[in-house]
């Protein structure tokens, strides 16, 4: 499996950005994987942002982004998205997408994800 995130950039607080993650390279279909977004700011631990289950019917968010971020997926394009609104300086980080076949309860943790893509940098200025 290969994952490639894109869409990062530099913007001012209050702005919006949509990240995309393209999935490729596995004999199993995209629909067999739950997909997650994690982020890591300089000097900080990697943290969970959001995940969406295999069929797209359920998702969860970190409290820090709830109500501002929306995760979605497109089965035909084999992509997952993270729409980020009302961005804050504390949202600045490298955002990475990941794929998992773990159970729902495990998807909040990075250890549940078996495939990771290189991240995309989001910088939010005040």
C-alpha cells in the first residue's frame, strides 16, 4: 500500500484547507481499510486527528478539531480527505494519512495503522 498526502500550505488563522490522501498499491480494495489522519507539530508527539471507517459510515475526531474538521472518503477515487475550517495556529503540523484494518476502538491510536504516507505540512499564522 502506498499513501500520498497533499494539500498542505501556509495560511492565516481562520482560513480553510482541504487535505487529500491517495491510496494505491494493494491487492485488497481501498474499502477494506479504515483511514485516519494524524499530525505532529515540531517538538511534540504525534496525535490523532480523525478517522473514518471502511464504508465511510462512521467517523471520529479529536476534541481539539471537532466541529472544525471533517473527514470523508471517495471509494471510486481511492482517496480520503480532511476538510479543515477555522484553522488556528495550534493546528500547524505535518499531517499524515494512514490505513488500518483494526477494529473501531483501536483506530484512535497510531499503533492500529499498518500503512503510513509521507506527511504534508500545514502552517497557520496568527
